[in-house]
DNA sequence: TTTGAATGATTCTCATGTTAATCAGTGAGG
DNA sequence: CCTCACTGATTAACATGAGAATCATTCAAA
């Protein structure tokens, strides 16, 4: 972001009546509430902190791990599917493909049917890493289950899933 | 990450018995389970997708928003406190301070008592943005409450908080 | 058949995450 | 007073997130 830093002033609606802005600071707004955005961020950070050492030991990043894991389980996929399943943006995936291919964890070749599409597949070397990391990963999740309660984890996952699929007024797409 | 790419081979334990790795691929490991890490990631992404347009309209990133919001509510803070409250890493904060200061949203000056510490404070311009964005932000949360259920949101926040404070065996710090 | 809209991927650019290294200021001991 | 371990902040280097623009290919309509 931060690229419209120098956008035209036309779409920066002028701040009307300074009395309702700067002066309003006398009675600061209070957000008081715990925020979902932050809560999710902190929880995820906490969870990941237990995985990062495992992944680091195998010299793969969290995102690289998601990519090769998806390919491990999903066979041959095109970039779009892969990006979606691994929750990675297309531009990031493009870069990662380059790196992962150089390291010999995946192979890439164009789809003979549709010349635009790029097909990705995991290599034996990639499979080896997955099979090396997966057990340790599952151990961490088992540990979380034990501490947090398996049913509660399931309930949490349900809520997260539902939250992710929530459609609100003024959807994220924007309705100009 | 990815900097130990060329670390010594000594800490890469040799893959023993190929029968248990590459060959094992005949019966691929299945992770089958929904993963907390991914679930949290997707949920957060979904939630943020509703806020990003608001923040973008004011030309601030999500992290910048967290920083000025914390300063708005917390008064004068040093970098460490700020980083902690805004869930931002120190190196990131250093860069952000530079940018936010140039844009006139915050001020920075050394602590007279402790020369190492850097004190940060929001400016009227920064307050104005907070007071501009906050209402829209709260509207989104209100919408989420309506769709998802206020009590369920609270319950979710409780679980997230507990998850974030979970101490597991083999803590993230590593016990060598 | 040809053109033009649509799609899939890549490239660009800037901001942040992440780890390690470094720098500066503090403070307790010697 | 001086040294050294420690703390707080910054810098360095690489990877990814995010949005916009571009490129190539496909496909449907003219």
C-alpha cells in the first residue's frame, strides 16, 4: 500500500469544520473493545511461534511450507489453485515458485492445453521435507489439543471458518 | 528468513533409510485436519478485507493505523511499549516512525532521563485521522456483531486470547 | 477471420515480517 | 573512573503482503 501517497487531491475530501476534528480531541474517542483483527493476529502469531523453529530447522518459511504441503496433498495444480489453497497472493507465489524450483522442491511447466496456465508439482525432495516436517507439526497440534481441548479447538475452527465466510454490508469489494 | 540457506551441513541431519522417506511417498501422509494456523490466517484476512478500504481511503496501512491508534489512546509512549501494544516488531516500527513523522502524524524525541529510549506522541493531524477512521471502523465491528452474534464474538475473543497465552511443551523459545 | 474483452501470470513498487548484527547509552563492579 | 554486560533502538538482508500495471493467451462476438 502507500502508493497513493501522492494521489490527486481530488479524492481527498477536505476536512470540514476544524471544530469537529482537531478540536474534538478534547474528548478523545475510546475504542475500548478488544478488536477481532488484533485478537486474530496475536493468536496466530502465538501459534506460529511454535512452528517457526521446526520450519526454520528445515530452512523453509511458513509460506513455502504451505505451498509444498498443498502440492504434496493436491498433486499437480495450476498457480491459481495453488495460490488459493495455500492462501498466498499471486505475485508472492510467482516469486516463491522461482525460489522453490531452484531449490529443487517443485517443478513447473506450462499447461499444453491452456498456454497461460502454469502447472506446479512437488518433487521427491519436496516430499521428503513434507514427510520430515509433518510429524513434528502434528505433534504441536496434538499438544495444543491437549492444552486447549480438542472439542474447543474444533469449535474455534468452526467459528473462524464462519467468520471467514461472513458477508457484510459494504462488502470488501466496495460498491462505487 | 531464508538466510541460513547456506548454513553448515552439520545441522542438517542426514536423511536416514530412504525407505522411510522418499519411498514412504507411496503412502502419503495426510494432514486431513483443518489447521489452526490457516484458519486464523483466513479469518483475519476476511476481517481485514472490510477494513482495508477504509484505511486505504485515508492512505494509511493497517499497521500504521494500529500505531497511531495506540498513541491516540496511550499518550506518550516509548518505542518498546508502542511496538508491544501495536503488535509490531521493533525493526518495522523504526521504519514506520520515520514515515509517520515525515507525514506529520507523530513526533519523536529522546527521553531526557534515559538516552536510549525514544518517546513517541501523536500530533493533532494524527488525532484527526483517528477520529475520522474510528467511527467507520466501529461500524464494521458493529456489523460483524450483528451478523455473527455479539456473545459469540466475545466468546471467540476469549478463546483467541487464551490461545495466544498458551504455554506448550517445547516452547517457541527453544530449549537448547 | 479478426478484433477486443477476459483470464492467468508476471513484474513493479512500496510497506512490513523476521532474524541477525550492530550501535549507543546505562549501570553495576572493580 | 573505567570496564563490561545489558538494554533499547537501529540497520542489514531477505521474504512476503498488497495494489497497480503489463504481457501473453484464450475465447467469443462481429
